[in-house]
């Protein structure tokens, strides 16, 4: 009986630590999104962003559990909904969920043979595809002229966020978060 109580307490302690870490990562994602919003992209295309907060989602996907990454993406979408309105919230949630879905599928298919770069670029492109689908639905017509811009920006953003993830991993290791 004592062993079962010890195991139960140890398990609860691990769950609480992971929950707290997920909350901290969500807060970091929000801070990165806010910082990114303060510095506009140097291109005159509306809606194109680097997606710095996606570094946190990718970290969660690689080093925590899938559900942690999904929770962070959904919470980010709700934060956008609250702060920027229902259209932006729908774009964020749909883009984020499609992005995570493709990253999970790729990770399941290719296991450890997949680089951060491939996962990040795929996630960024599918995030933009998810947003394209929602925007086309809202506008009642596909916005095909905008699609190549979204693909190119997804490629660039995915490349940049994969590099930034690699750069930040040593900091996570020093904090014993990896």
C-alpha cells in the first residue's frame, strides 16, 4: 500500500510539473506573439508574420507530449480571439491545429529521421494553408492570388523558426527543460 501511495504521489508530482511547464510555455508563446506584433514585417503584405510563438509549440511537440503542443496552440488561438476578435481567432486556431496535425503526422511516419527544418517548414506552410481555407470560407471565395504569398512566407517562416529553435535549445537544456 505504501508503494502505491509513493508511486501515485510521484506520478502526480510529474503531472503538476508538466502542467506548470505547459503554462509557462504558453505564457512565453504569448509574449513572443506580442513582441512580434510590435515589429512589423518589412514587406507590405497583410497578415504575413514570422511566427515566433510557433517555436514554443514545436518545442512542446518535440520534447513534451503532443497534447501539450495542441493545448498551447488552442490557447494561443483563444488568446488571439479575445484580443483581436473572432476572425483572427478562427484564423489562428485553424492554422495552428492544421499545422500541428501535419507535424504530428510527419513525426509519426518518419520517426527520428525528420529534421527540425522539415517539421518547421511543413508546419508553417500548413498553418498558412489553414488560414487560407478559413479566409476563403469567410470571404465566400478562394483568394488564389494570395496563395503563393502564403506558401513563400510559410517556407521562409518555417526556415527561420527552425533555426531559432536550434539556437534556443541550449537555453532549455540549461534550465533542465529538455
